[in-house]
């Protein structure tokens, strides 16, 4: 009998992932999450878009019609095997209405900044550092200090009556909630601009961190930043949070059940 211990199998490599909030059978911007995941899977060498679409529709039918959930679709690979699609049904974490953002003082550590998934462990470790520093989010910047996004969120800010976001030529994720906000602004006739800014440029301005879990959260502090970087008040955030909450739509499989 072979008594030699077998080496443990390495954990699968996460190639792509996408998560969204489901509340009592309702979700926001689900088609955009699907499209972002499909594009990420294609970039990572995964199954064809038609296979991803069939997988997506099949997994949506498994979502409960009640409760708060934060499911994750993912593409993983074990060793030299072909990448595989997977799905995790997870309870939604607790949510907050505002955010304190830690400024690490070092550049973005991601290796694949434009695709969600490969760097989730790295970003998780960075967020743990943020929590230890008294914050709940971490700021990502370029080597020369240009703002990118948060570890788990996109950045938006207001310059007078203009809603601003990061220049898309910079390495950021295609944020679904960010794009929802930009499209809403354009529909309301609010000017939208893509800009390159450093943290001191945002001093005194209304700044938001936005993502699928929390929606829109105003930044109340830049933890670890130098003097003169305090964010301004956020009078617009309340109405925009309400609009984001109202944007939830009934999932197709839930509607088909008559619920």
C-alpha cells in the first residue's frame, strides 16, 4: 500500500468574476453584469458567448425569490484543464450608506486591472489593511498619483454641477454602477466629464464610491491622506441613492412564477 502523502491540489485560478445584489427577487443592471462577465470570459479564453449566455440564464433560475443575496458568476481553471464556469450563491454582506477610504501611499497592485477576478485576493488583502487603518475601502492610484478607483468600487465626484469620473484610458474596471450613474446624469441633462485627477484635486468636493453591493456611498474621509484633502458634504447622494434603489427590476424567473 502506498502510504506516501499526496500533495494537496492547488486552488483553482480565478480568471473572471462578476457579482450583483439581489433583494427579494430584484436586481439592478443585470444585463450589464452579464455582458461584462461575458467579455471577461472571452478575454480569459473561456467558453463562447453562447455558452456563457446559456449558463447565465440557467443559474439565474436558481436564485431565491426572497432574501438578500450577492451571487457570483466565475470562470476558474485548475492546472492545465480547460477553464470552467461556476456560480456561487452567497448571502449579501451588510451594507452601509457612506464610506471612509484609506490611502495606501503605494500604487495599484493589480496585475489585470481591467478584468474583475484575477486580482480579487490581492484587493481583499488591501481592504483588510484599510479596515485595520479605520476605513472600509482602499484607494487605488497610478505610480504618479492619478486616481483610479477603490478596491471594490468606482469613483465619481462633482465639480460644480458636472459629474466626473476617471479618464477611461486609465486602467480601471468597467463599473456597472458607475455607468448607471453616468447614463442617468446624461438623461437628466447633467454634464458628464472623464478626467485625470489626483487626490488633492478632490479636496472639498462631493465624492462617491459606487458599486453593485452598496450603490452610491459618499466619501466622508480619506484615511491616511495628507492635510487639505478633506472631502466636502454630499447633498446629492440621498436622491441618487433613492434612484438607485428604485432601479431594481424583478428577475425574469421570479416574474414568471407570478411573484
